[in-house]
């Protein structure tokens, strides 16, 4: 939020305008706001076990897989959000996770666990070191964008990770949703057909939140009144078929972008 404030003020001084809108044109990638997370206990990272992703981390990812449809209610707040979440444009569309994979919803960057000095590898003149980088291991949620309510989003992500530890079949869920291929490649259509999809509109996102709201209300994290307000706000956009209606009409999309230019 501080970065947005600084950038917008610098742009104003230069007589320019800045948008963090998730989509500003058809056929090109939009702007996301990925969130990197790590699990800590007693000051120690719980992300790795003998150099590989731990079952603790996998359990948290299972929670993200289960609540991913409703997390969009916090991280994707206006109709242009769902013009970004389309296939082949560097944004996730299906509920899955993986590593070194730009088509997944939750990505686990593996550089920190590779046992390789990445700085030296990229810059051979830099002296090689063997630092302990395990504390830097994260997993990355890739659906949110600049329209997000950051407070709701971070709370929602924490609820999802906690929920993973409440699931008796968490490790089965991560096994079923793991992908190590580009799911948008025609050769892997079979795997794609097994995966659930993210909502395609604000209205669909509201419906997902309505179905999963009890998880967010548990332990008093989200109040019932707050969730009612979020659901009503999203449904008011009335955009159930909007993406299909204007996706191939750049002029209409431009008007939509201008309407939600100053989001987030």
C-alpha cells in the first residue's frame, strides 16, 4: 500500500497517471499481486524437511487449494479481475499447485532449496558461497491482483492455511492437485479436466464465498456482517456473463478499464 501511494504521487508530479488494474487490454497479460508466504514456529522455518518441501507446508497448501474459490472474494474485487484470470496469459485459472510452473495457482519456488549458490551461478565472477537459505523458502499465491482489499486478503490466506491443518485428508488433496506440466498445453488436457476452476466473475466469487463462509467465520476471524457486505458488494457488479460478452470487444474493455482505473 505504501508502494502504491509513493508511485501514484510520483506519477502525479510528472503529470502522469498510474493504474494497478488487473487488466488493461485484451490478449496480453494483466497485473497481479502475488503473495509469498512461509510457515514459522519458534523462530524457525517449517517450510523444508531435509531439503524438500515439508508435509507441514503441503498441509497449508491443501487449505489454499480448498478455499481458493472464495479467496478471490478478497483478492479480486472488480470485474476486470476476471479478465486477467484466463488461460495462456500468465495468470492462474485452475486450482492446482506446483514448482517452477507458471500455469499453477500456488507456486513453490525451488531455488532456495536447490543447494546451489544462485548468485554465483548467474554471475560466475561472484565468489561462491554456501549460505543457509532455508529461511527464504516460500509458497506463492498467484490469483490476487491490485484490486484486493489487502487486509481481507491476508486474513483470508491465513484462514486457508489454518484450514489445511483441520483437514484429515490434506496430504491427499495436495497429491491430487499437484501438477508438473503446463496444464494449458493440449497434450495435458486430461490433467486439466481433473482440476477445479477459479470463479470467472465477481458474482461467481460471491457465490463461492457464500458456500465457504463458515470456514472464515470460525474462531471469529471474519464477522458474519463483514462477509454479508463483501458478498453484496461483489454481486452488485452483476457481471455473470460480462467476460464472455465483451472479451472480444477491445473498445468495451477499454471503457470497463477506465471505469475501474483507480482500483486498490
